[in-house]
C-alpha cells in the first residue's frame, strides 16, 4: 500500500521536475558556450594586442606606426564584428531551445489538464444521469 503511494508520488514528482531539469541542462550548456566564447575572445584579443606591441616595438618611422595602428583597428573591427555574430548565434540557439522546452511543457500540462477534466467530468456526468433516471 505505502509502496504504491510512494510510487505514485515519485511519478508525479518526476513529471513536475523533468521540465525544470531540462531547462537547467539547457542553461548550463548555454553558460558553457558563453564561457568558451569569452575565453576564446579574450585569448584572441590578447594575442592581437601582444603581437601589435611586438611589431611596433622597433618602429622608428611615424608613418609605419600610423599604418600599423590603422591595420590593428581594421583587424579589431573585423574581429569584433565576427564575435558579435557568434554571440548572437549563441543567444539565438539558446532562445530557440528554451522556446522549444516551454512549448513542450505547455503541451504536457494541457494534456494532463484535459485528462484530469475528463476524469472529473466522468463521475459527475454519471451522477447527473442517475438523477435524471
């Protein structure tokens, strides 16, 4: 008797916590993607800056320095544009994953609610038919 009660409670808790667990898994994967993106971006910008410092270290000609700075700014702009696109894609992927999980949860809740309403309506309709008979 108690094992049946606990079994039913476990099934109900699993039904309640499963969508939350899926959402948490998606969030953790999103954080991992963001962290990886930021670490790689930091590494890339650091290398770019250090390489530029090494390159201008021995520059004697002001025109060469200006040319080097212009090239650095162009590279930084391209890199920032590429990083913005990558970050946007990461965010869009996460948003679509969350929307999918939310839609899945809504369908599950609707199905359970419909089943509960039918179950509750069944005894009520039987009782009403007995009264009319």
